C-alpha cells in the first residue's frame, strides 16, 4: 500500500477521536448557553412587559387627563352690520367678569374676536370708529353653555318727526300721522300694529328694504313724493319679504328743489319692535328733464277790466257751493255759469293767503317735480317765466283772467308746495302774539280754516269784479289813484253820473271811445264826442285843501277830478283810457 494513503487514513482517525472528545464538552456548554439564553429571554420578556405596562399606564393617565374638564374655553364675538355680514372695519372687544375687566381688549379680524377664558359667564362691550352706530348692550352676554354671540350695529334713532297723511281703507279717508325718519343701515323701529317711517336719501341709487326680527314682519312701500302722503301699499316684490326702489340722482336735492321722501310701512301683531334695514345695492340710471314752462297763450285784452265803479272781491273758497265754469268761447273761467262774471287771478297783487306770484318768482322758484311710481323725479317744470309773462299783461290791480293754463300751473305749484296739507297749509287763521312769562311773548299758531275742499282750494288767489255804489242813490264815485291806468271797459247806466278823482298830482290824458251817449264834465266845462265818437281831453291837477278829521290840520293836495255823465236813455259800454305823466 502506498505510504501516503496510509498516512492520510491515520490522520483522519486521529481527528475523529478528537472530535468525539470535544463533543461532550460542547453539550454541557450548549445546555448552559441555552439556559442563559432562556434566562436572558425571560428577563427581556419581563422588561418588555414592564415597559409595556409602563406605556399602558402612561396612556391610561393621558386618557384620564383628556376626560378631565379644562378650565378654559374659547368665547367668540362676531360684530355684524345691517346686511348680516361681519363688519370689515376695525373693532375691539373688552370682556368683563362680575363688572371687572378681564384681560386686554381683543381686536376683531373680519368682525370676529376669539378669546380663551376660564369657564364662566361674561359680559363685554365694543369699541369702534363709527359714532353714528350703536348696539344693544343688553345683548352683550356669553356663557359657558353659549360661548358665541352676534352683535348688530345699527343707526342712532332720529327723534325728528314729519306729518304724513296715510290712507285708511276702512273709512276711505286720509288722516294725520307723525312719522319718524330712517336712514341707510339698520334702524331699530317701534311697531304699533302698523307704523310709518320716512326715508329721505342723501344720494341716488337702488335701495333694498328688508328687516331683521325673530318673528314675521310685513313691510310695505307707500310711494315716494315731495309732499308726503301714504296711499295704498305696493305688494312686496321679493320672496324673502324685501323690496327695492330706484332713487334717481335728480330726486336728491342739492339746492332748493327739495328731496323726494319715501314712506315705508311696518306692520306686526306679534312684536312691538324690529330692525328695518335699508341697503344701497347699486347706482341709479335715469336722468331728469329740466323744462322752463313757457305760457302758450296769454290773454291780450286783460287791461279792459278796471275798477272805476267796481270792487275786487276775493272768492270764498270755504263756500261749498262755489263753482267756476270754463267758457270755450272766450277761453276764461266764469263764476257759477259760463256766462257769469269772469274770474280773475292775482298775479302781481297779494291775496289773503300769499304774496303775489310775481313777488314769489323774484325770491324763489315756482316749480313742479313730476315723479314715477317710486317718487323718482322724471322732469322738473319751472314756472317763473310763465308768471313773468302774465305779470307783464296785468292791469293796475295786478290781476288777469283765469285761463286753463293758469289752472294747470296754479294746481301744480300748490301741490308741489304742499299748501293744502299739513304744516304747509296756507288756509290758516293769522298767528297771534300774547305776553308770556318773564317778558317773553308766545306765538299761538292760527287754526286751519275748516270747510275748504280740495276741489276749490286752488282758487285761493282768485277774485271777481263786484259793482259798488259810493256816490249815493243816482251816482257812483270811483277813486282812480294809479299812476298809469290802462284801458278799461266802463259800464254806465242811463242817466248815471260817474265821479272820478285821482290823488296823483300829474297831468293826465283822458280818452273815451264809443262816447256818443256820454259827456265829460271838468270843473263845470262839458266835453262831448267828435264825429268819430271819441272824447279826448287833457286834465290838469287842481290844488285843494284836505282837513284831518282827528287833528283838524289842513294839508294842500293836488288832485284831478272829472265826471262822466250819461246822456243816453239806455245802458252802454264805453272804452275808457286814463293815463298820467309828470307835468
């Protein structure tokens, strides 16, 4: 056998024996190691269990702390405007506990302030920039159960009142009512079953009217006018109980034209107060027409009426039987019937109630603003030039015949000025002044004259000619004391003498046409008509002595005196012109 092979076999045997010997030691060690590993694992498991228990206890403690009530919660204050939205302007909230301030003021962000405080009941107040707004301090309370609160800023109430005239559907009549004013924003208003408020805008635009209340409220629009009435309300346009109106820029006055007023009704049987909201949602669109109303046809023969043997007597507008009738043939109104005496209007002379229309034109505008159903001014008619033109045709007494055009203008001016209604009513007794306390005089307002109907009220400046009898049984004396008496139509009866006396110390020219049936007597000298039927003479003033009946003092005056004597057997009309000039 090969020596190498034998060596290898021996070496393998030796290694085998050695491994067997080592195997016994390894078993012991293995058992020890296993036991150690087991103990280690046990200790590790025990530590793990301990750690797990510790974590569980920590979690248990955490869960226990979460369930424990906290000492602080968040209180939220929201400040809103009339639209119901949080205000965008800056505001501050100060909280109070039992009347004592808690912490510092908190600034709102977009109208909201969030404040963390110990649980409890608190009051608060607000500080903001707009001094025209207020809030209900009684509402400024938050509690742990109700930690959130909305506070509405609303307008300061205006104590002013204005008389309006609502329409009562039950009695079919209008009555007086003292209405308060409301403005843009939220307005806290009182409701007495049905109340009225007036909105007078400061700018044109589209306005939305609504309300804030816990119960249902009925609001209505009663029309817009420059003289305040309250007719039947319009139906509410929107399903949410709101409505909109458009106020033109022309309806908001910057001068003497007057701003349109809008009557809003508020009705409820369930509450006595609510917030009436007025929101401007857009701009107005329509322009206004300015019209200078010019007289189309002025009577050309106004001057034929003079007062040589007649007096001007104002119409009695309290007379329930007063009627005027328009005569299409001459274009004038007549008293009673179309053939009655012509009705005259005082244009440059004063009536019982107002100064002359001419004088009013000199100091102010006479106009009418025509509106749509929302009270928006569509056009403005000014009548100054109209009355100026009529004034230029007036006779010495400042009157002119009543025409259709005059009726139209007078009624418009009267309605615009509100002369027949409320505080502007011109049909009043004069005010009286009586001594008061501490030397101060009191003014007692004159009572409104009763019995004047709207149908006749517009005749307040009208009058008629009524014959007088100043000279005795068979004659009439007429004092003509004007500087320039225009042409006049004189009525003279058969065998009648008219005596004329002017206190103007001036030379005068007397012209009478159609004078075949009369003669003129001046200082005993008679003048009769020429072949053309005209008498024309020059009259010179005479000096006379006048005696004061009370003092007995004598004064020299210059007068012009003459007579017109009828030599006809029947009544006739003559055209009479008496003009003076400085001599």
